[in-house]
C-alpha cells in the first residue's frame, strides 16, 4: 500500500476537489494507497476557504496537521524566503511520526526548502507540458493563445531545490484545436492580444475552455501517476527519479511517462464528457 503525505494550503475549490477525488479513488479501490496525513500552512480561522478544506479532511477522517506560515512570518524580519528552511524544519518535526512513501503538493502555496525536498519525495502538478510553457497556469494559457498552440497538457514532476526544474515523472496531452475550439480561435482573428487581455481578460471564452480542458484531466493525471509509482513503473529513491537500470535520471533528460491512454480510460469509466 502506497503511503501518501498531502500538502495543501487549502485555499479554494480546486484544492478541495483534488483531495476529494483522490480519496474517493482510494475508498473505491482504484488506488491501493492511504493518505497518512494532510498538512496545511494555515490554522483554523485564518480564511474561509481553508476552514472548508479542514471540514473535508475531517469528513474523511484523515489526520490533519497545521502550522500557520503567516503567524511564523510575523515573528521574523526580512523576507519569508530567508526563513523558509527554519519554517520547514518546524513542519517536519510536526510530521516526524509519519513515514510517507511519497508526498503530493496539491495547492500548497509555499516553495519547499531544500531540506524538505531532501526529506520527502514531493510531487508537484504543473499545468503545462514538459516542453513548456512555464509560469503560472494563467501565464501558460496566455502564451498558448499568443503562439496559436495546437496542444497543451499537464505534468507531474519531482520538487527539488531548483524550483520547477525537477525530473518529470509523467504527463498528459490536451488538444486545443478542432471541435468546440474552432470557433473560439476564429473569434480572435480580428483582435489584438493586448485588446483581448484588457477587455475580456481571463473571461475570454477560449481562455476558459483551455483551462477547463486541462483542469478535467489533472486529477486523473495525478491518480495515474500515483498508480504508476505504486506499481513500480516509476521509481523514486533518495530524492531522485531512477531508470530501469537503477541509475538516477538527470532532470534535463527526463521526459516522463505519457499517461494519456490510462487517463482516457479512467475518464470514460467515470462517464466524464471530455472537452474537445
């Protein structure tokens, strides 16, 4: 059984949805795993979103561990980055009774320190293909639109001290042309990007549809990645991704497993209408 640690600030609906999805897959027998703990860098009462998140954690009967990074920050001079490792050391002390095989960063709004990256195998879900673009999901979508991309996707990579540069475990692809996308791309032809950003922004229909197409696949990408780790298709050891010969894979050389087939099968089994 795969033992999972779960890190999340728990800010909103997306964080709750991802936790609920994976826990329901575990309860339904589709993933041989157990969530050993849920950690949040917020305390009860700090925000409505995280309070709702804590209620969901309690609903599933999962161990909840919290430590307010905001409260920690108030007692420290300078930037939070200057004290990140000290905060993470306190977090790891709180979690010392748990021994997860793997940890998931699911809406966790802090950058993990080198000490935490070395202590845990931290998986991060990034809403872009291994080949890019980079940046926030909003920046990714605008770049896709500006470059008239035909595909996007999402990937799961190992968090390392080199932020967003850890080895890629897995990815999925998302076509963003044809079908319902065609008229939305056509609507852009008579407009400048600066005009669209200023007038419609993230409410732009194409922007919304690209995000929805990505978003519906991301939970399944995480599920299939965790299943791949549990079944030994992906091997992690001492903070590194290991190839079939037992050698560490250079992050620059890691392309990851394409999990499109398993994701499509799982979505179809759940009756999910796949956006196209």
